C-alpha cells in the first residue's frame, strides 16, 4: 500500500517516562506503516531540556509558529524530588507553561466518549469541554521563601519612574509569597477563542472565576469577557440559539455535577488544569481526554491532558509488564494530523486521522482495552491488553 504523503511537517515534541515509550510504539505501529511522516523533531525529555538550559522548549514553540501545527508528548514538570533524581541544573518551569506563554491562546479539553465506559456522574449524557486560559497566573508566577519577620509589598514602577505600592503582608516570622500576573491582551484573546469555539460547536459557554474574593484580578477577567461578549458576540449567540453566562467557580462546580453536559466551561489557567482532570476522571479516565491549544494567530498544539505515568515507567524499567492507556496520546496525533491535512488541503491525511480514531474506539467497544478501562467498563468479560498489545490491536483494526 502506498503511504499517505505529507507536504508540510508537523512539529513533534517528544516527552518523558512511560508516555515517551508509548510515543515510539504509536509511531512504529500506527503511523509510519501508513504515512510518509514528516516532522520537525524536538526532544522535550527532561535530560535534554536540562542539557540545553530549556532552550529546546522555546525552540519547539517557535517552530510551531513557523509550521502552525504541533503534537506534544507528556513531559515532567520538575519538583525538588525530580531535581535530585535527574541531577538538574535548576528546577525548570513547566514546558506547557513556556509553550503556552509563547503561543498564547486557549486550551480546549474534551473527554473521548466510548460505549461501555459510563461517566461516574450518572446524569452526564454529553461531553463537557473545558476551555483553559493558556497564559500566566501561577504558571508564570514569581515565588519567594520569606526567612523571617519583614514587610512584603507589590511595587509597580511606571515608565516615568512613579511608583504604586500595595502591601502583601507584614510577616512576623518565616513564610512564603507568590506574585502572579496576566495581560489584558491575553485575556481578550482567551475570551474571543471561547466565544468563537462556542459558536463553531453550537454549545453554551460558561465562565467561572472567584471575583467576590479576587476583586481586581479575577474581576478583570469577568469584565473583559462581558465587554467582548456585549460588543461582538451577543447577537451571534442569540442567532445560534446558545447562551453565555458568568458564575462563581463554586457555583459552577455545583451546576456541573447536576447538569447533562454538552457545554463549554471556561476557566482560568490553574482552575482549568484541575477541572479538566476532574471531568476526564469522572468520564472514565485521565487517559481519555483530548487537549488542543488554539492560538488567536492560528497555531495549534495537540497533546494528551495527562502526565507521564511515572509508576508504569518504573515497572517498565524493571522489565515488568504494563497496561498503560495510550488513547489520549493517539488522539493528540490524530488531532494534529487532521489539522495538518486541513491546512494543507490533504484529504487523505484527514481521512486517516478519522480512521485511526474509529479503530481506537472500536477496539475498546469490542472489549479489548487496557487495565484502567477494564476496571470500570460495563462490557462483560473484557480482554485486558498490555501497553503494546493494545496499540497492536488498534493497528490490526486500522
């Protein structure tokens, strides 16, 4: 069979631990036999990020600006334990945070719904899409350990040298402090991305923050969303028969649990990180969620919404068998290949992405799945496959 040709490369960002192992299997079993795969490769594994002082992460984001479509493997964001484990020069920032800061935009995350994997929340009938702001807040935060008594202030120095100060806290002993920021321009592009995505998918849009407590920071988000909605989207939403509303995040959580699903829930950066994990787990598994960063300039970066599956990686290193779910990583590839095909007018590539997704879902619905799904499926007597066996079962169907 002649392989499907590609005209423009994808930016390929390799990652860490068990997801890096799956990445290689997916390419070898599912992609390379069928596609003349063209990628510009960047190794975002922690060792190479450390070796390049994290320049490789910046380079991969800049390449995404050039080629417009990227696919990313899960990566480690190091903590103190990882610094020791990998002998790091410093505690490098989240690669996702760095990439999102360069590309801007919004991360849209939606569960992959499969028959036989029923949501924990019984009234959820339709997918819930999380729209996560992709810039700033804790991901670009500056932090300091306070050694003892003293005064901490926020200081803004204007271009003319005048200063405005705000007391953070008078410390009477050791503590910690964090400074966060965001940009009106980024919040505006977040709002427009959410409103446009809601119109494209004909879904209601909810936006939730904690403006009652954060009367300047969160309230600015609320105000910008409302101003843009009123000026640019009100009539369009009414014509489409969909609704936008703002609510407090604690109220949103209560509403979500009682809803049927079928809407977009827009969240600030950290809220979206947490809520997408909650939604994906409740729909079945963290490994069953798509994630795409959509930038206002038309750049797309597809990834799995979960981590590097560290526990399975350590088993794999000992030569023990693992049964790691690769669905979200497969769907990162199909999303990127479909978008590449769409931008290049390559119908064959788009059709291949559709077929690979169908083969993946059909494999699970036929009762062949990884252990995490077998533990929660309503399908009787499922066949539990190991990591490689599951990918091979999909390849056979494909």
